[in-house]
């Protein structure tokens, strides 16, 4: 127990950062899933990682987190804006999925190549390249917390528009015209800010896991959009906390443990629903 508490004392900042991030990343993944854009969400974290590695290779100080954050946000936003949207003329859903898969593969390849070619990159972003939870300072954690609460406040304030974007984007654009297009642009910007924050302060692999796994496990187990968003948030937070603490207790890397626990926690609603179903059958 003393060893566990000692390790927790030194790792509480990334632990708290990952837990806080989970309550914004998972709902974003849920919205992307509802919009049939989860592949976009999975393609963008490697884009942010490639932008960070590229900036470091050009001489940006690896400790200049906010400069690297701006680089990641810019790259993610550019890719998300210039990729053809759903239903774009001349682009089928299959073609768009292939493009997103290509973006994912290209970003991963470029990131690994730059890490292999540049000793500077390998030395300073080694943990990010391995997908581990990244360290952050107390001021960075406070800034991270501020961004998280700002995102939550804005999401609550504009929840009606977000629900419309998730369920009926075409109807929103037809009804509101330019206002609807501005709302879509705002969603893209917010998504870039959230994903880039995860890449630079939590790590690309955990960002991918929080975007995809809770939505995958909760979808179909609850009814209603509010219940879906609440469910993915609870699964993400519980999985992150339990997985991180278990990784400390078992002395294994936290990211892989968190992702495994996300699946386990997400399976709980399915088990409970199946037991209720069997109870009704009896």
C-alpha cells in the first residue's frame, strides 16, 4: 500500500488530467459516432501528433506546450475542414472512409519516420510516440482544467445546436443557412481543440480510446441522446480512474490498462440489460 501511495503521489497530475479529459473526449466521440464521423475522430489524433513531431523537428522547444498545442490544433482543423464532408458532391461514404483511413496511415507513418530520422524528436517525444500518458506541469494542468470547463459550459449552452448537428445536420443547414454553417464550423473548431489537447497532454492512444470505446460500448444500451451522452461520460470517467489506479497497483503502463478497463466498464450496461431481459423471460 505504501508503494502504491508513493507512486500515486508522483503521478497524480497525469492521473487527474486524464480523468478530466475523459469527460470531454467521450461525449465528442459520441457526437462523432452519431454523425457517422467516428473515422474522422480516429484519423485526427495522429494528425495532431505528426504536427507536434514536425514542430519539434524544426526546433520548437518540446517544453513549449502551448506552441505545440497551437500547431496540433491548426493541423487538425485544416484536415477536418478540407476533407470532403458527408454527402459532398462526387464523394461517396465509402470514398470518404478510404480517405480517412489514408490520413490515419499517412500521419502515423510520417510521425514514426520523423522520430526515426531525428534524434531530437526521439529524445523529446519518445513517450508520445509510444502512446503513453504524457506528463504535464501544474500550470498546464490548470490550463487544461480551464479548457475542459469552458468546453462543458459551451456544450451545455449550445446543446440544442449540437443535438441538431448530431441528428439532422441537413435540416439545421436548411433552416438556419449561414448560422447553421457557422455552428458546423464551431463544432469543427471545438473538436480540434479537444483532440489536440488530448494528443499533447494525455497522449494519442488514450485520446483514440476515449473517443471510440465508450461510444462503442454504450450505443444500443440506452435510450435517448441525453442518456447516451451521460452513459459515455460515466464509462469514460470510471474506466480512466479504475484503469489508472489498477496500472499503478500492477506496475504496468496506464494507457493499455485504461483502454482494457473501458471495455470492461462499458460491458456492464449490456450485462445488466441481458439479466433484466432474462428475468422478464422467466
